C-alpha cells in the first residue's frame, strides 16, 4: 500500500472517529441540559442517521416537554427503523397537537401512513375507523392494540379520548386498565372511563363505580356522577333508581340529560311518567334525551305526549329525536 493510500485511510478513519464522538456527545445531551438542548440533539441525531441513537431517541418520546417529544418523533422517522412503529403510534394519542402531527409524519415516513390515519380517526370517534380497528385487532394485529393500552397510562396522552376508543372497541382486556382510570387525577378522564366501562358491559365495574354516585360539591363531580349513573344503568344496576328523581329535578342540564339516558338504559316502565314530564324541560338537550329514552322504553302511552311536543317544538334535534321515538312507539301504517 502506497503512502497516498495510507494517508487517505487514516483521514477516513479519523473522520469516522470524529463522527462517532459527535454522536456520542449528542446522545449524552438527550438526557441532560434544558429542553432546547434535548430538542436540538434529537434533530441532529435524526439528521446524522446513526443507528446507535435509536434507543435513546425512543426514551425522549416520553419527555416532559412536547417540543422534545415532537423532535424525537421526527428523528425516529428519519432513522427509518420500523421498530419505532408502536412507540410512535402511542404518540398519536399525545395531548399536544404538534407531537401528534410529528408522529403521524414519522409513521408515514416508515411506511405506516394508513395505520396512522386509522388510529387518528379512531381517537376522533369516527365510526368507520373504530369498526376497522375492532376488526383488525380481533384478527390478531396486536401492534395496533398495545400502543392504545400504553397510552392509557401515559401522563402526556389524551387519556379521555383513549378511554372512549377502548370502550368502543369492546375488547375485555381493557377492563382492568380502564378501572384504574376511575382514580385518574383529571375528572375528564374519570368521566370517559365510566363511559367506556359502561360500553364494555362487564358487571364487575358496578361496585367500583357505585361510590361515584354519592353527592359531592362542584360541577366537575356532577358531570362524573352523571356519567357513572348512565354507565351503571347500562350495566343493569337498579341502585341507580335511588338517584334518578333528584337528578331529573337538578338545576344542572347535564344531570337531567343523564337521568333521562339512565332510564332509557334501564328499560323500566316506571320511568315513563318521569320522562313525559321532561318533555316540557326548558333545555332542548333534555327534551331530546327524554324522547330518545321514551323510544327505548317502547311504551305506547308516551306517543301522545311526544306528538303534542312536535306540534310546538322548533329545535331540529328535538324534532328528530321525537320522530325516531314515534317510529318505535307507533305501529307502521299498512301500505295502500
């Protein structure tokens, strides 16, 4: 080997050594310094494309600063390692929109754009996406299921939206994780957990939810109590009846709507007269809820009261609910 070749090899090895040192330095910066340092380190590592950065970048997906999480998403997409699929999918439930957008783009870069869109739409409550997710998870695509369960425990996730999606998916494996969310620090998450547990239909949730019916002060708790009332009614808990009269006469619209829904879920004819009184409620949402509940009860005695309501009602939502109720309560007219 000539002197020129030896010099070139030495320069190349020196450059590689310098690059390796730079990567090591950036990896160290991921765990120290302020959030700006960590964010810029994520960007730099993504641009360099060194595979050694993969695991350290994964750790930054749980960073306390959203800008760092977003930068880590971008960097993982740039690295191109498909092992990042599930951690990135979990970030689609992030409570920061910039992180969700970065995760979506990163998944697209890895070739999982369709999955990213599916989970995003599922979290938005779109029925078709929820049905597709249910089918694919039931068929064994655990890579779509695991990130959702992980997001339920994630302090930086929209746990309320995740809870509702898990309830709609109907997979009993979500029961225990959802039960834990009844003690979440955010009332919106506790409300969503009640709704999800009611949707799952597992009666084991009755005892843990019963304490939520006890009266407390504050609007936030009233919303939670209302959600628990409806969920328990879906689970067939008769003790809900103890709370319904008071909730129907509450000054709070949310409570009155929930009481109407609970009566409809219980399917008890004792609720017919109570619901008919709510057809005169000053709030349209309550009148609509009363119509829907009367339709579920299926007692034709309510038909005349609903017909009278339609003669003076002007709110489209209420008129639609009344029409749907009447279709259930009145026999179909024979064709001429």
